[in-house]
């Protein structure tokens, strides 16, 4: 997830947003299938650099520049299921990134109100 939302000169990265706490809460509040999708997409992301950058290493073992190239290519892959599986990971990461007060301030948006804690999975 951190590779999909890197820190730039203009915006904070996902690493700056409290992603660990978000994932704990997301896992607790999400259904089994969406969590399975996140895990499957993450696994595919790490196992497919051979298809995108032609290096037989998992994504976490790639140098940063090559890992970013892999992220870009896997999200534009012609293999629909691969692209969509990794996009699920990016979507969930984006929920955390987009809710961060520092990110929202960069877009001129006020911080989101506190979570009322009323969601209950049925």
C-alpha cells in the first residue's frame, strides 16, 4: 500500500497517515470477502514483478524505483483480474489517505468529523 501512495513534495504519503490503525479497524468492520480481496491483491502485487518489470523478485525486495515502476504497470496491466485485484488494495489505501487531515488540507477541505462509531456489520 505504501508504494501505491508514496510521499511527494506536494502531498504526504500513506506512511504519514496512520495506515496501521486504519487497517486494524478496516479488518474489524469489513466483511470477509473484501478483506480476502485486499489480501489477495496484496499477494498478487508482490508476486507479479516478473510480469511487469521482468525481475524474478517479490515487489518488497525490489529497489524503490523499480517497485514504483511495477506499481504503475500492474495497475495498467492488460490482465483484467490482476489489475482489479491490485486496484482493491489501492482503493482501501485511498480510504485512509483521503481521510487524513493533512491530505484534506492540501485539497482545501476541512478535516473529517470524528467517526461516531455507529457502524455495525450485520
